[in-house]
């Protein structure tokens, strides 16, 4: 499954976002539209690290990288490409 689809599945099944995975947009705010709070973002970070086998450093754990699924996907792709 592609990165975006996997993140949507995490949101729907692990973080209990009320919107069904297939209806979650890649470009809408995870905080404002889907209601993620600081604990939700922390859990999303851990889930992404485990599933995608990357380490999201504290300097990458910033709102700009977690604002939307598209932004988080770009971060994961960058981390997978850098081998860190």
C-alpha cells in the first residue's frame, strides 16, 4: 500500500479519526479538519516510525511536516531516501 493510504489507515484505525480512511484528504489539516491533538500527533509519529521503518528526529517533528498527509508523506519519503 502506498504511504498516503497507510497513513489514512493509521488515522482511521489507530487514532480513531471519525472520517473513514477512504474519505480522508491528502491536503486537509490533520489538526483543524480531523481533530488530531498533541497526543495524536505523537502516536502518529510512533506508528509511522514503526510501519515505514524510519526515525523521525525531534527537529523533523514539527507542525510543517505533520500539517497534512501530503506533508507527512514527503517527510517519510525523504527519510526513506536518506537511510536515516
